[in-house]
């Protein structure tokens, strides 16, 4: 029986149930009707994948020969046999490159506007790739990917410097420059309003919020909603209610500042109801606009609170069972599974890391995953919206775990060699949907790195 899948040419935003490589869009779910112009696109059935490895790309002129005329928007090639040599030879011929392995060829193709059915063997150790970020002295403490501009924004602790802008539209991410700043401070935490293409950032002193227009790369507005002594604050944007949430645990016991995303005026504050430090961070339920905020845990007390995103009032209090120290970032929400994933670490000699999984609607604790011993706060958790997975540092070596958001379980672990062992997991990361790759910052003076998710867990 033949095996094939639907393809289309897509130059717009990502579409649910598809994966995009350059401008070639691949359908991978049986829950939609691609033959009914799903997503507003014309879909074509691909070649039989049981006869050889397939390579495809889009046709910008949309005039490729098809059974219904010269109207095709995609085209394909196929190897004569399922061998690495056949695949490498075909890849060489199409790209003009000279590949030394199938995995190398596959990575190049997926990063340069091609799709392929070739599946590289799962690597136990993966070498990441350096991104040059000469303008940012300590990039990567907070990274955000923008699907509108196909860019990543990295905070920047260099003096008199705004966030670094890294383009992800090409085969290799490249720094484009720095955004301007207001005043003389450098940029701290970030949040993004994708609908209106705006970026919010706070300086490292924590007392100025800057709103950027990402279409023009200019400052649109600034505000001073609070005054704190250092940079212990975290930003999150609520797209349902157009609010900017800022956690600040310096004015103990701390509060969440709720600002209008439009004019940056303070709407209200949500106080930490405990006597422990926090709030450390907020995580938004992007389905209904509710959110949780995290505080430091002590035995038999609450360490997270679910808030109504409209009224900004606490509606549920819970304990994550994730140790006595919840990290001040590195928490994610899965809109597909409707779950929060919260990372914490036990105190003292043990220092075991955990990921607590919470119900996204009720806020109730579901379960937790043990990530093993950690001698440092390596807390990057990155949501992979293609696979509905979470990628996170794992164990004592330079290792990562991949968590399935549906099953609440680790489905894969692997090692990487591209970050120094002292900072192996990074402090922040983001997922580039178009190129299916993770972009990670190690903190300190290290630069940004990335690796291709499909080389480790191919989408089938």
C-alpha cells in the first residue's frame, strides 16, 4: 500500500496540523480535510514514500505540471533505493553541495527550503552550532521567537544596549543588530505581543518598561510602573486580555504588576498571599487568559496561585511538590494538552530538579517528573509546538530530556556537547517553528547556540 502525505506552498503564518520548511508546508494530522483547501492553501498529494527517499520544495511560480494542468506549487525528487549513498548523491545534485553523511544532508535541506522523508538515526550526542552575537555581552537569559518577523530577541546586559535581534529566516541564524534603548540601562526580561508585533522589555535595574514596534524596530512607549533594587523580575504577555504581567519579588512579599499592553498604565497588582519570597514568574494559559504565579515553597504551604485573567484575582492555591525552590523562569504552558509545566529544585545537598504538571483549567496538581540531580539552576524549558513536547536539561551531565505533554512522561534523552559543562542547560531557550530548531542561551559570557530538533526526533 502506498504511503504519501499532503503538501502545499505556504508563505504565511504556521497552520495547525502542519510543519513548514522554508515555504513548503507538510500536513501530518488526520483530523483535518486538506483536500478542502485547509488553511486557505491548495494541497497536493506527495509521491509514494515506500519506493525511495523523497525530497521536495515549493515552486514560487506555481506552474509545475500536474494532472490538472501547469498549476503545481510543489515539486519532488525520489531516490531509487533506501540507501544513504543514494540520498547523499541526490542531495548533492539538487544543492550543489558535497555532503559527507545523510544527517548532514538532511539538516541542510530542511534549513534551506526543502523537505525530505529521509530519517537520520537518533543521535546520542549532538553537536550544536554557534550563533554570532557580538553585540550582546551576555545574551540568552531571556529568548523569544517571533513567527511574524521570523526573528529571535535576546536580552542584552551590555551597557547602553537594547535587545539583540537574530534573524531565523535563513539556513543559519544571524544577528541583525540591537534595538535602541531609552536611557542608559541595558535590557532585561522580555515578552511579546505577536498579534500586534510588539516587544516589551525591562532594563536590568527593573524600573523602566520599554515597548517596541517590531515592524519599525523603534521604541513606541516607556513607563515606570515600579521601583526595585535589581533585576529580579519576569515579564509575560497575556494575549487574551492584552495585559503585560510583571513579577517582582524584591519588594517582599512581592506582587504581580498588571499593566495595559496598549498604553503600559498599571491596571492593578496581585499580592503574594504568603510570607515567602515571590512572585517569581507568571505562566499564561493562552487558551482562556488565566495564569499562575509562583512563590518560594516551604513545607505544607502553597507555592503557586491560579488567577482569573480578566479580574486578576486568585481563584485557586496549590502546591507543586517540586521542591523548596521554584525557578524564576523556565516554565511553559501547552495549549494542546491544557497543562502548565513548572520547574523547581529541592534545597540543600540533594538539589534534585522536578517538573510539576498542573491542570491548565483548574490549576490542580497532576504529577511531577524527576529530572535528576542538578548542581545549578539550569532551568530552560522550551515548548515545541509541532510535537507538543517540552525540551529541558536533564541529569548531571550535558544532557536533555524530552517530555510528551499528553502522556506526562519523558520519551527521549540525549547528550549535547556544544555548551560548557558548567552551564550545560542554559538559562533560557525558544523554539523556531519554521526551521524546527531550539535556540538556547547559556548565560554568563557564552553565546547563543542552536540545534535541529528533527535530527534528534524526526517528525513522521
